[in-house]
């Protein structure tokens, strides 16, 4: 998932050229790399985690619409009976994983 921050509507910054002088104009991108020299950029550990997560989500197989439809139908018809013990075990495993991740920071 990517976001094009140049498409976010925001008022122009005074003194910078804009791509559109109308309402919601955005500052134009610099034409030469020399215009952006001398700026320090620091990528935080959180930003690295977000990048890793973004790549994992992009690589995931996504949602199986057939399974979702089948489960929805089974629920609607009363044919699906979740195993409460399995659900609780899943939540407990998730909680343990989250607690471990929090301690590992």
C-alpha cells in the first residue's frame, strides 16, 4: 500500500512554486537535486517496521472470497458452530505474541 503525498490537498506554502495556483494547490517538486541538498533525513525504527509490514501485506495472498461467502452462508443458516476452546486458545496465543513483541522493543 502506497500513498502519493503529492495528491493530498493542502494549502500552498508561502514562497514556494505550486503546481496549481487554485484552491488546494500543492508545492511543486524540485526540478534539480541541488534544490534538496543539505537536508538530513532520519528513518526511525517505527518507519522500518511499517515498511516491513507493508511488504508482508503486499505479499500476502489476500482474502479468499469463496471461503468468506461459504462461512457467511453457514453462519446465516446456523450450520457453523465455532469451537469456543479453539477461539480462546487463538486469542491467548495472540495476546502472548503481542506481549512478547512489546517486551522485545
